[in-house]
C-alpha cells in the first residue's frame, strides 16, 4: 500500500483550519494530558529496541530519540501561547503529517509502547514542523558515518535528508536541507 492509497482510504480527520497559536494551544493541551507513565513506556521501548544497536552507538541512539521527544514535550509544556508568533498554517499539511505518522506506524501498533509513541509523535512532530521549525531528529544523533545535523545561521543540514524521502518516513516534513547544500 502506498501513502497516497492510505490517505485516500483513511482520510477521516476533520478539516482543521487554524493559525499557529491555535495549533500550539491544541498541542500544549495534549502535552499537558500526556501521562508520565506513557513517557516511561516510551523510554522502555527505546531501551528495548536499541539492544540490537552496537553498544558504542546505543546510548547515543536512545538519548537522541527519547531526548527529542522528552525535551520537545517539556518545551511545549513550559512555553506560553504569547511566545508563539501568529502565522497561518496549511491545514492539508497538518493532516498529511498526522496521516503519515499513522501510515508509518500501521504495522507497529501492536508492539508494546508503540501507541504511546504514536500519541507523542502527534504532539512533538507538528510542533517541530509547524511551530518551532526544528529538525525531526535530535542534533546529537550520530548518523551512519558519524555525521550529525549541522546548524548554520539558523538553517539545518542533515546528512541523510535526500536519501530518506519515501513513504516510510516523515523526512519530507523536516526543515533540514541536505548536506550537499552546505
């Protein structure tokens, strides 16, 4: 199944018309309601899943993946609506991001911890993409070859950006440019 077929067959999201402050208010409410027990489940999931990663990389992977979720969730909780600039959002893009998260997670929903991650992704990723315009990976994440995301003059560059644009990820929504644009 392709993402286009998934979206056509599963487009039951209500139409969302909102500006940046409305989206932030919605995400902040969801962040406030996200249970600490679910955050612990997410951390346990990453610890368990990263057991297959070589030990010398494991700690960085767990910190980078869990750290992004935790730090962004706390940023949302601690930020006030008045700190968010007002601008219009493309409702179709918000819907596409949420549908992509569902599509990517379709076969993983039965794994312990995945539902909690999906809920967290639907709080963190829209904030990163539409509000803060930050990368969808933690800046400390070491990609194959040891490269990390680089920030220069407010622009982020990712070593795998162009290689990852497919139906199985959310890279197309990320603010990063590819390393070759440095």
